[in-house]
């Protein structure tokens, strides 16, 4: 490995990815965090559901239920986003004839 590559890899190891002062495990997770921070807004339908939730419960119970349901929905959304990007990446590899990191078009 040349000196430039070694210096770059050392820098990467010494300066891990962070988002809001939290270490990010992978670039894919960082993509999701950036997406979620800027793209997620309540739709009119979501606002109507929240309004109904508060009409059916007391404010305290509504707040607790909303917190639990939001955590559940965010985890599902994150999983769907990550899997969607993985599927897109796999599809891109297949389109280019690359399977398991090996170019199959040259065979």
C-alpha cells in the first residue's frame, strides 16, 4: 500500500463518522440519518391520525401512545430505507454483471 493510502486509512480510523455527536456504524446509516433529518415531514393524513389519537384519549395517554407509535414507525422506516438502498445496490451490481464482488461478464 502506498504512503498516501496509508495516511488516508489512518485518518479514517482516527476520525470516525459522526452525526449529531453520535458515531455512525456505516455510510449507509449516515445516508439514512441525513435523509430522515431533512426529508421527513408529517403529511395531512398523519396529522389527522394524531388529532384522532388525542380525541380518543387523555392528553397524557395520547402523548405516551404517540411516543411509542412514533418509535415503532421510525424503526420500520429506517429498516425499509436501508433495505431499499441495499436492494438498489445489489441490482446495480447485477446490471453490471458483478456478483459477490466478482465481475461475471469476463468469464
